[in-house]
C-alpha cells in the first residue's frame, strides 16, 4: 500500500484507487509520531513515503 520513492502505481486491478490517499491520511492521523515507514517494495523511509503515496494517488 505504501510506495517507495520514485515507485510507480503498480498493478491496480483490485485496488480502490479513489480511497487510497484517504487511507494513508488515516494512517498519519492514527500514528502522528510515526518515524519509520516500510513500503511494500523498496527502501525503508520516513513519513515522506506517506506523503509521496498520498500525492501519487491524489492525481
């Protein structure tokens, strides 16, 4: 669900794309002190990965 920096959207056949950004926003709200984020693929990062994913699916 969380994308690594510079990742594409990937296979979206079974995805609810319209709600993706909202779901990531809920994660941020639930865990406001979150510091480490592990994406589905790629390098571990910080909350910047959440922002990257929100921006990607907000378009």
